[in-house]
C-alpha cells in the first residue's frame, strides 16, 4: 500500500525525539549550534551533531559557514525543509488538543 510506504519513509527520516524539534526551531530562522542546544532542552552535543548531519543529508537543512574570526556556522532550513512546516504545525495542534483531552480526564 502506497500510503504506508510514504508513512514509513517519513518515520525513517524523523525517527527519534530530536529531529522534529530541530526543524521546528529552525522554522523561526537560522540558528547557531549553541542556540539550538539552548532551545532544545536535554539534547547532548553528540546527538545534536548527529541529528544535524542526518537532516542535512536529507536536504532539509544546510550549514552556512560565515567568514568571520572565529569562523561561525549557522544552520538554516532549506526550501525543501519548509515543506515540513504544515506537518509540524498540525502535529503541534494535535498534541495540544490531546493534552487538553487527557488532562480533562485526570
């Protein structure tokens, strides 16, 4: 079934708990590595590096090296990466609705 293949492909790219958070942070504009560490609570340096590399490999973000002293690097969401925006917004909406639903029962 074609729908299941598409879902599996998306889950393969966005597996784990960090990639969606990184993408969401970058939708608000370019971020440096240390900015991402502060925004995304609990992510370790090795994990952040690994996740950024995987997102870049999939064409969702890019590294921009800024010629300064010392050299700085910004992470920027790509045009293709912006296509994930509606999915992230819908996921956020559903999560907030679910939270209210569950909290209402407790």
